[in-house]
C-alpha cells in the first residue's frame, strides 16, 4: 500500500526592507555583470543549468531562490570567489575577540531561598 503525500509549497517569510534592498542590489550587480559580458539571459540560464525564469528572479533579487542557485550563476559569470567577501570584515566580532569577552553557554543557576 503506497501513500500519496500532499506537499504544499512553503510560504515565503517576509524580509526586512533593508535586506530585500540588499538582495535587489545583488541581483542588479549580477545583471550588470551578465550585460558587460554581452551574454543573454538564455545563455547564462543554460550554462548555469537553471531556467530563464529563475535567472530573472535572481536579477530581481528574489529571496525565494536558493543561495546555491545564486552561486551557480556567479560561477557561470566567473564571479564565484566574490562570495568569500561576505562577512569578511567582521569589525564587531574582532573587537569582541580582542576584548577577550567570554560568552557563557548557559545562565548561572539561581539560588533557591
């Protein structure tokens, strides 16, 4: 006896406006990189093994497209190493590290009086 699963698509969680704007800027940068190389959307989509619709969603900054797909397009454009610049300059993290602040794993127990 086999069961048929009814798989519903996940509802997209809304992003903060500033995060959505960042994705839009990334998409625009990808589109400009494609145009500088004089490549069509169809060519990049074929080389990245994605649909043209997915590429256009990336170029619009769609948060529903997986980061792996964004990376596949960056690889196709020869820009895959640019992902290494994310969180590269972690100023706050370095300051915390330099200050030697310890982060406790759990809160101390309360005295029961």
